[in-house]
């Protein structure tokens, strides 16, 4: 305290600790708090130790993303319905996959070069009390940032049966995330190697080639599918829908 020191570093990450304030709860409420300072819950139903009380989000799981809190809300709603005398019908997940014609898959111009911008904030010396610190982006900023989306629900799908190993996809890929390699040179679990050989190694005299894709580098530009002469590489849209079981 009151001591200043200088430490050489490459970068500094500001991490602030946050935790829920449960001062409003009393023993009579019967809601148990775990050692991590979050509400103890039954993970499947989100029921707390107090009958009829359910909890989710950061208060139950600690810091997580907003989308998980939304999912918790849905789970808790089903649990509350069951608790009040109904039954939890469970959910069904429907997955549909549709091919996007390669020439129709278009990303916004220059999307891969747009820089990430943060929302404007109030100057440090003007922050007082509970005044808002982070402000909304302008519509133009928000639209520009939205164009950075890599649309990951549309992805490359590779069909080795159609592939003629022309290498055009790897050649055109701007991120160099596609590589063809002989299967002997690929470090992979023995079971996977056996499965690949069993499925595709029909002719023992013909060496088997593997297509490796670095999905973390892929920017979903679709150029590989556009360049492929045999439709072995395609862009496909994955759509997931969860609904209550009827
Ligand atoms: S979609 Fe684009 S970045 Fe991804 S593998 Fe194909 S060419 Fe490469
Ligand atoms: S462009 Fe198509 S056919 Fe050629 S190597 Fe790539 S996936 Fe195979």
C-alpha cells in the first residue's frame, strides 16, 4: 500500500474480481451459498436448497457469458413448470444442413481486415458513482463490427470420395489453413488411422492422402469451395433448433 514499483512486462491485463451480493438473504430463506460465493444449485434443474427457488447465471455458476444465462433461464422455466405440477417434457434438437452454392457465398468486402473496436467509454477522471462507463457504439460502428462476423454456422465440408487431389483449394486459401499430407506423416491416434484406412484405403498399392484443416485460421471466405472443380469442397449451412418435446 502507498508503495509504487515498476515491473517490466509485455502486456498488462486488468482483472477485477466480482461476486454477487447476497446480503439480502437470511437463514430463514434456506438458500445455501457454496464456498465459491455462488448459490448452490442442482445443475440439471437449477433448483436451490430452498424448495421452489431456482437460480442460474453468474449468481449460480460464477462469471460466464450472457448466452449461458439465457439458457439457464429456459432450463429454470421448465423446472418451475415441473415444480408447479406440470411435467418437464424435455427438448428435441433438430439439426439441418444445407449446401450454399459456392458462387452465392459472399462475405462483406474487406471483412477480414476490419479491426476490432471497443465501445466508447467515459474518461477515467469523469467517472463518478454509478455513472455509465461504457457507451453504445454508433450504428455505423455496430454495422462495421457486425461485418467482422465469420459466420461460423456456414463452414467448409470436404468429401474425400469426390476429391481428385488437384490441390486448388489449398492453393487458393488466403489463410493457408489447408494442407494435404500422406497419412504416414500425420500424427493421429491409432484408432483414427485404422478407421481412415478401413474406410478409404481400398487399394493397398495407392498411398492415402489426408486433408488437414486448421479451423482456427479459417475465415469462411469460401474460396476453396469456389475453386474446387468436383464439389469435393463445399460450403454448408448448419442450423440448430431446440424445441419442447410434444
Ligand atoms: S473458407 Fe477460405 S479460409 Fe477457410 S479453408 Fe476455405 S479458402 Fe481457406
Ligand atoms: S480443390 Fe477440390 S478436388 Fe481439388 S484438392 Fe481441393 S477438395 Fe480436392
